[in-house]
C-alpha cells in the first residue's frame, strides 16, 4: 500500500513539475520535447521484456548498444542540421529526396507499430484480451487517425503532445521507483537472476538491428526548422538522446535481474504481467501511458508522412489525400503480421533512412569525419538488410 502511494505521489509530482511555467517557457526544453516523446514513446514498454527474455543478464549491454547506435546516427543528423545553410549540390539534393521517401515509408510502418501496441494495451486488462480484439481496436484507431487527418483534425490532436509527454514521463518515474524498490528487496534476499540469454553473438547482433526503432525518434528535431534555429535543434536532439539513454539504461538494469525469462509467454504486453508482481497500481498506469503515447506518436508520424509526401510531390498530392492511403497500408500490416515482425520492418525502414542521413553527412564533411560517416552508412546498410524480429509467443 505504501509503495502504491509512493509511486502515485512521485508520478503526480513529476506531472506537476512538467507544467511549471518556467520550464515550459524554455525554448530548448520545448524543442527537446518532440524528439524525447518520439524516442521514449516508440518502444519503452515492449523493449524491456524483449531484452530480458532474449539477452538475460546481457540485456543492459544490448540496451547500451542500441543507444550507442542511435547516438551515432544522431551525430549524422546533427551534422546535417548544421549544414542546412550551405548550398546543396545536385547529388546532395537527390540523396535528401531519397531520405525523405525513406522516412515517409518508415513512418507508414511505424504508425502500424504504434497503433498495434495501442490495440494490445487497450484490451490487456479487459476480458477481451486476444490478438483478434487487439487488431480490431488497432483498425478502429487507424480509422480515427485517417478521418481526423482527412478532415483536418490533426491540429487539435497535436496540441496534446506536451500533455502526453508529461503523463508518460510521470508514469515512467513511478515505474522506475517501483522497480528500484523491488530490485532492492530481491537483491537483499540474494535472489537476483543472472540468466545467460538465449542467443549467440550473431543472432544477438541481428536482433539489435531489428530493434533500432525502439530508440528512434531523435531525427524529428531536424524537421523543427520553422520553430527553432539550428543550434537549438542540435542541442535539443543531443539532450533528448542523453536523457532517454539514462532512462532506458536504469529501466533495463532494474528489470533484467528480477524476473525469470519466459520465452513461451513473450508478448507485446508482457510488461503488464511483470509489473503486477512489482506493485498492483503499475499495470493500470502503464496502460494509460501506452494508450496516450502510442496514439499521439501515430498522429505525429501520420502527419509527418503526409507532409513529406506532399513536399516530395511539390504540393501535387495534398497531405490529407495521402492519409487514407497511408492508413490502409497500416491496416494491411496489422492483419498480416504480428507486432514483433512489424517492429523489425519499422527498424529496417528507419535503418535505411539513417543510412541516407549518414551518406548526406559524409558528403557534407571532410577528411576523417567524412570517412567515419561512410563507415556509419555501411553499418546502416547492414542493419537494413540483416535485422530480424524478436519472435514472441
């Protein structure tokens, strides 16, 4: 009872702190909210059980690897933000166009990913908890997004972004407190679990490639040019990645050693069952966080994809006319693939986009820095080709 109260109190304090006017008035904090929301929102809840089951005691190392890969590609994107004022060559313009196409394609898959998580968590605590009902809810949510986009209703939904981020960070704070207390109790009893993991080095690397979407989202800072100057966007991305890395690492370290890995029951909502053991209040809080985070992320990415397609066609295709097509693709993915496969597809799509960002950075740099970005681009190609899904139950 005391732990439940403490978790709720901490969440409320963080939520209140997020709305302090002095914090909200800071331009760099406001700019940081968008990439932070994307990074934390895309895979926080599903990633923990995947790493715990597949990597065991090595889960923190796998998480560190994912964050490092995200940071390196973030460096390429930051380099490209800094180079925005330089005149483009024909080659750079062509690569930039290809990157926009790759990003819009990645957004289409990520919308299906977000709303499949939305559907799964929506039914997780109900008597109708099944893959079929989760797909029904996902399809309905995709329909709502399509109608809102076609009718011009995105603007109202997008205003909810800050409130969604605040709620999500508040609940994550409560989750970490619960995990820390449970970890401490387990450690003092000498019952920490050090599982060797299920995968060999090669499959481990390929699975990490297939999970890059879970730390994706930092690139959104590049597309805030109408609201913030380049130095602000660069700092916002850097701080968003550092804060999200700290949150992810603490989360995985606390989670990896307190549960017996259960590969037979690995699902997209495994975290719910895990947290029932930690504190009774956490499952409902996590469902609330998941619903808010995944729906707002889906709205943002649908809007992003429509905008990119409109820009690529030079206005011949209006964003609102692209939304139904994008959502139809999401519905097709929902009914033809499970969430772990969709995560892998999304990861490979974003890896393709990051590869092109690394190519752009290499073309706009010189010397050793340029060579480093070419190596990063080659690594991105390997991620695009070799990524594999986590394979749930």
